């Protein structure tokens, strides 16, 4: 999917899998297509509040496209490889689409548990799930 219009209407984000082809290790995560952007009201915007009683707002919230096209994941090892210019070593794929934040988190957890990412350190970069379950918990 190359543009936002390629996604079905109502899609908030997706679950992705990034695979480092030389090592075969993968990373599973979630990414939103839009994020909220807070911007200061312009003089033109402030004119709309003239004559209105009460405190006028100083900012407006707008939706902006996220960096989903160039995003590879948040894991430090992946980020280091990308800084070294190794984008061509990675294959990206979308596993699932979601319409809400709650479903996005649910589907991410579902795929992380299905693929047993914490139990397979040789296959996955992921080292925690929701900040509650850690790979180190399996190293007993």
C-alpha cells in the first residue's frame, strides 16, 4: 500500500512485520496512519472567537499523516542498522488492519503471542509485550 487512499475507509492503523533478510530475524509491531498535531491558532482562527464569552483556545488539534511509509520499527538494533543505511536488508509486510486504537493493541498482542516472539530470540527482535511480559522472564 503506497498511499493513504489504498487503505479501506476507517482504517486507523496496521500490524506489520519487518524481516531482516540476511539474519531472518523479524520484528512485529503496530503503526497508526494518522497522529494528532497540536498547532497554535492563527490570527484568522482567533477571529472566529470574537464576541464569544469565556476563554478562547490557544491551540487547535489537527490530524496529520504519520511516518508509516518509512517506518521500520522501534527496536534499537533495527534503528542502528537503518542509520548505517541498510534499508535494503529489510522486507516489510502488513499483517492486519485495524479501525481503532483498542483493536490495534489487541491485534498486536495477538500476533506477538501467536508467533511466540519472546520464546524465540533467534527469530524475533521483540523483547517485550505491552511492557508487561519480557524475554528475560523466559531465561530462568
